[in-house]
C-alpha cells in the first residue's frame, strides 16, 4: 500500500484555494481590542488576504493535500 501524506487540518481550516490556484485567508487582528482602529482599518480587515509568495503557497498546498 502506498504511503500517503497526512493532511494538516489546521492549514486546511484556515485557507481556501481560489479558482486560479491562489490561497485566500482571513486577516488577523479583528476579534477584539479594535475600538481604537479607524473605520477604514476595520473595513480593510474584513477583506480576505492572499498568500503572495509562490514557494509558501506550494508548501501550504502540499500540507493541505490539494496537489
């Protein structure tokens, strides 16, 4: 029987693969203690972030068993 890589469940829960193969994630720092942020900053935190580095994206996709 072939040996399979185990899926890293924490990475799988935090990231989502887009249709073009990029990784989308939620931004940090918006759960609490954000009353002192400007409205613009809080609004920007709502948007999803994209993992920009290609090497990191490849490692994370391997950890998620998506390739």
